[in-house]
C-alpha cells in the first residue's frame, strides 16, 4: 500500500513470454498489493511464465485486441478493491521502477491520472524510439493539446496509473478494442475534468519489446485525430458521442475470458 491505498498493477499481455519475468522482477513489491496479467490469446508461453512467477492470470478465449485486454484488466482490478491501478506493459519497454512515483501522484490526491512520459527528460531518442514514431508523437500531441485545451508532454505512453474514481466514472466500454483505446481513455479523463499528471520515464526499444508496425501506427494516428475532433464537437454541443457520455457503459462483468489458476 501507499498512504493507505491499495495498489494493483495490471499487465495487458500478448506474446510477452521473453520479457515478462524481467518486467515482473523490477516491480517494487514493497508498495504493490496485487499483480494481475491478462493474456490476449498469446501464441507463446506467456501464461506458463506468469503462472510460474505466481502472477494472477486471466486468459481471453481468442485474440480480442489491446483495448479489450485493458478493459479486462481494469474490470478484474476493481474486483480486487483497488484504490489505484497501474497499467504496465510486460514487454520491459517501460521501467517498472517508476511505479512508486507514478502511483504516488495519484495517492497524493492531487491527480486522478498519472502518465509515465517518454518525452519529459529529453532522452526519448536515446532509448531507441524510431524517428518516424517520435515525429508523429510530437505532431499528434501538439494537435491534441490544441483541441483538448491541455498541456501534456505526450498522450501515447502505455504506462499509466488511475484512481478508482476514474475507472468507476469513465465509459471505457464505449471505447475501441484496438490501440486507440489508450488515447480515447485519456481524452475521456480530460473531458470529465480529471486532473492528469506526468513523470519522466525512460523507455527501451529492442526486438523483444512490443511495437506496432507502420501500417498500424497510421491507423492509430487517424484514430487519435478522430477522437480529438469528437471531443471538440461534443464540447461545443454540435454532436454527441457515447465515449463522452456520462450514461455510457462503464466497467461490467464480462464473460469472454477465464481465470487460469492451475500450474503449468
């Protein structure tokens, strides 16, 4: 716990067998109450590695996408009565050692959402981020800051912490099951007036780390632009979208996955 708040780390996994153990071992367990992993029907031995490490595991019956994986993660974390949920990729691209700083921003009560930013600190390219990803990150971030009236260093990090109140409020089940889920969730947090803070987080780009290809990156970028436009249209009252509706679907008990409790 941290300042009396229960902290649960969730890991949305897909083919993470090679990097999961290293990621897990760097998690500061002295402040973490629970760790759970959701496997999106991996083709490797992600589940077996997770079970060997003693991680609470859930398995999708079929590959359902990164966004759906997170929906499962947050649903199960809420069942564990989490006060703060930290989302960490198990590919060792983000440093788990930053979790205390990330969770601390939320535990302080000053922020509802905390982001591990790859941009703050100025060492993004040194970590190996491809140039086209860096350029697109900066362009999309500038566009979103303008339309969402915010001042974040980036919107595209996969290392985040949320308060329980955020997860109980945001209509995340209206979001995409694909990679743009991340961006939609941040836009929702800003739309619903939650405070978003950032900490600098070093990242690593290497062959085993997950990364979407150029084609998927383009699709994601277009989705980001569309989300920003929807945000503006909703705020101006020109159109209505369920992802920004207080009556949209929040966390609900799903039936498309199972808990994996047996040893490999």
